[in-house]
C-alpha cells in the first residue's frame, strides 16, 4: 500500500510540474474557445504538487530517531 501511495504521489508531482510548465509557456487561454485561463494551470499545478508531496510523504517509511542513553 505504501508503494502505491508513493507512486500516486510521484505521478501527481510530475503532473503538477507539467501544469506549471504549461502555465509558463502559454500566454493565451488554456483551450481555444473555452473560458479557462492560464491561471487554471498555475492553481492546478500548485494543488497537484502539494497533493503529490503529501501522498508521497504519507507512503514513505520514516525511521525513528533514536537517542543513545549516556
């Protein structure tokens, strides 16, 4: 299950990066004839990156920090 969460999180991060790059490269509307503006790329890209990072961190195994007793 952890591997699946990390995989889904990584895909969301990559999709967010792609959406951000589309925002940077496009100067017109997202789709011809639609009312979606380039800001939709920015907002969806940021949302996907944050969601992907959260899913990746939730699936990652984080070891405990052990402090040796003196």
